[in-house]
C-alpha cells in the first residue's frame, strides 16, 4: 500500500504551531512555509519511493544475528546510504558540525514522514538524533569535535543504553559498572544492557553507545548513575576507527513488531573482543549526574516517540480510507435495492446499487475518529517542537521560561496520549478493513503490531503519567500546569472560530482540567497515593483537552481563511462552505479548510466529551484504586 506524505496538513499544522514566530528566532529566518513545503515534498518523495516499499518486506525478513554480527533486512543498507546522502540525518543540528540548522519544528514535521513510511527504519535516526543532542549539551569540546560531525552526517549512529534485566522503569537499579583507568582518562565498562534499539547493525561504520553505569564509589539510587560514551570501534593510533571495543551482541529479541529494527542484548567487557577488563568508555560531564544528562536524550526521544505513534496511525489511516473507498458491501441505508439516490450519486457504487463501505455511517465514524485525533496530535506535536525551538533560541528569559513550562507539561502528554491514541487509531484502521485487516498480507496487521511498542518504550504511559502528576504538578506546587492552562485559556479566548458550541466546549474542558489539577494538589496533601492512582486519566485528560485546543485553533484559522477572501483564499470562496477549491496561494484549497472545520466539529462532538468522563474518574476512582488489596487480583 503506497504512502502519501500529508504535506498540506503538515504545513498547516506548522503554521498553527507558530512557524512565523519560530522564523523570528535568531538563525531561523529562512524557515518560511514555502521552504518547509519544499522540504516536506522532497521528504515525501523519498519516503514514498525508498522507505515505504521496504516496510512490509523488512517486517517479514527482520534483522538477524549471524556469527555475532547483525545483518539488517534486504534494502536497508542502501536506503540508509541514500538517507545520509540526502542530508536528512542532520536537519536540526548546528551547521558547525555539518547539520542543516533547521528548527525542530521543521525536523519534527519531516520525522513524522519517516515514521509513517517505515517505523522500523526511522528508529535508527531517531536514536542518533537523541545521542547528538546529549553530546552537544553535555560533552566536552573534544568529545563534540570527535563524535558530532560523524553522528550528524549519519556516517555513525547512536544508541541509548539504559535498560538492564533488573532496571526497566526503575533506573535506580542500574548495575553496569564503570571503573576509572589512568586517573579517569577513560573507564572500563562491564555489565549487560537489554532491549537496545539498533544496538548493533551493518548500516554505519561505527555505533556510539551512550551508556548509564555506576562508578565504584557511587552513591546508591539514581544519584549514583553516570553517563559514558562507549564506541563500538575505538580510535586507532593511525587515527582510524577500526579497533573493536569489547561489546558483544549477545542476542536479538524476537518481538511482536518492528521486526526490522534490531533490538539487542549487549554484553560490555565480557572478553570476546578484549582482555575481559571492560569495554573502554569516556565519561560525559560530571560523575553521578548521568541520569540528568540522559534526560536531554529522553525528552527528545519521548517527543519523537509520540510523533512516531501518530505517524504510524496516519499510515494505517491512509490504508483504511483507501480500502473503504474501494470495498463494495451492502446498500446505502436509505436505498431500495438497486435504486438508491446515494448509490446513484456514488460513482463507486456497483451496478446493483451496492455501495463502497465509505458511504456507510459507521465506517465514516471510524475514519473521522482517526482523522480528528491524528490531525489534532500532529498539531500538538509540532507545538511541542516549536517550544523546543523557543526554549533553545529565545533571547528573552521570560519567553524561554514559558517555553520550558510548555515542554515540561506537554512532553509526557504527547508521549503518553499520542501513543495510546496511536494504538486505538491503528486498531480502528484495521477494523475498517474487516477480515482483510486481520490477515498479514494486506499490511494493516503490521501497523497494529508495530505501533504497540510506542506506549511502552521511552517510559510507559504509567511512567509518563507519574512524571506529569508527581514531578510536574505536585512537585511544582501546580505552578507550571496552572500557568500553561492559563496561557491556553487566554489564547482560546482570542480565537474567532465562528462556532459558539466549540468555543464553549473548550472553555468547559479547560475548567475541568484546572479543577482536576487543584483536586489532585489537595489530595496529595492528604495521601501521596491518591494522585498516583489517577495519574493516567489525568494525562489522558490533558491530552484530550490539549488536542481540543489544537482543533479550536485549526477551526479558527480555517474560518479566517475561508471568510477573508482577500488573498489567502484566492479561490474566492464566500465562506458559506459551498465554494470551490481555490487554494490559498500556498497549495491548500478551500475544501481543505472546510474539511478541517468539519473535523474540528467532530472532535468537539465525539472526543471532547471524554474529558468529562476522565475528570469524573479522577474525582471518584482514586481511593478505590489506591486501596485495592493486591490479593484481590488472585484467581477466585
Ligand atoms: C522494542 C524495544 C526497544 C527498546 N529500546 C530501548 C533502548 O534503545 N534503550 C533502552 O535503554 N531501553 C530500551 N527499551 C526498554 C524500554 O524502555 C523498557 O521496556 C520500558 O522502559 C519499560 O521497562 P520494563 O520493560 O522493564 O517494564 P517494567 O518497568 O517492569 O514495567 C512493567 C509495568 O509496570 C509499570 N510500572 C513500573 N514501575 C512503576 C511505578 N513506579 N509506578 C507505576 N507503574 C509502574 C509500568 O508502567 C508497566 O506497565 C526497549 C524496549 C523494547 C521492548
């Protein structure tokens, strides 16, 4: 099934996210909608022609371990070579290290295209980007000089090595050891890491692992974890990078999905490629501050995984919509056999009056549910990306701190909500295709298997929710969350949507969000278990309301462009929704805006009411969950 990058919607969502304000930041002056469009079109071509065709074959063949080396699926190496040659790996990075110097807003829009076209492939650049960000932020000048040019170009790839068998969500249990050698010039690393994405592969000349480990005298818990750069190949005396470090790929995991993405068990310092005293590693920043540094990687990766969940959902949705337009079953509900006005008007109707299933209301319901959530989450994820740009580049301290407030709240929200919605959306996409969705040949089942990891890795939804409630709400005395709510409220109050019902629904939802925050703060003062018990519904409430905020903005901008008729909609649409597609000079036609308003109205009719239910759960279920005796889950 082909993939078409949703370029119009990505450009529109970038405008909603404040592309104009990002283009006013120092260094981003060229980031215009026209430039973004041309980058997205080029990325869309590469994705459609090179990456998307490998998605299904990569799933079937998978990555494999042969003689201790990982071999990626057929076509993977060549696709990666082309990806690197196109300069795609370094979009948001400093030109001083060979990057393109584009805003994260643009890079995130492009990344959605990679995830949608081929999630298993896109994980390699995703992890490399996170490793670059960590070395850029916390490495020494020499480490930046050594590693960044090759990581930014994509000649080398990067990984994150956190997880160990006994240390998953709980990184305080990390046991990998790092012993200083030559007075701390380098370190000997020993231990085992599991589940390492692209922990080994054959696409790059070197792999730079960022590894969490403990020094011998480290304090217990998360305050005793340090971060190390541990390359697969070490620098030789001649300046080449061919000396193998003592890192063994012990095995590759057999997984539910993303079969072509190698998930490795790595043994450090076991002696296969060395003396058994440990792999050589280099400390990043100060000792015992590794987890804090790793958060630079994790926050970027969490946002990226949210984008990934939504990208796979877009791919599955495209497939479902195309299937629904083709598949003929049943007659229109208001039609007599062979004589339906709907069927007669329907060019896809079969001669006997049967219609394509896209005419059936229940199928339209399923498609609308996917469409409204995907478009809202796209806009939300680009809003997060725009705030990454503001947090890095805003000259004014206040604007920077506002961006950091937004990121603090919206990073766990986009990770948790977009991935959970991704699973729901992909499940609905499969449902649209009936039995054909369930069988492997059509590809719908692969999206369902692939997307399932997104609410698990980079911190489960439960862990994102605890971060939101524990650190970001209660830990901050409500400050950041309440400030973000107030900003959204102020922004919504200034929107002219041309639809009172949507505006009123948004006001009510924001009140629910504020009341939930206040009630959780009050509950925390009595019993810390209570907010934790309803952390997940609180995150989903945030997600639901934040998506409504994006849909309200989308409706307002569409309304403005349809009614203005002064250049942005040169097709001369009269704003009554009946005009022809004219376009706004930016490649977007009036039908796009009418559909956007319809989609936003559906969001407020069908998705936003969930906010009330989530708020009720937060209010009424906390004690029942917190007080549940573990023995009640035993077979009775
Ligand atoms: C395909 C794949 C790729 C991965 N890639 C990487 C990688 O590149 N690098 C890397 O380091 N790791 C990677 N991981 C590991 C991944 O990040 C972890 O699996 C994830 O963080 C969850 O940890 P866990 O599996 O140990 O689950 P656990 O921590 O055992 O959690 C099990 C359940 O308990 C819940 N839970 C745990 N603790 C708490 C708590 N305190 N409060 C409430 N609920 C809790 C969780 O939410 C979850 O539902 C990958 C995993 C997979 C499957």
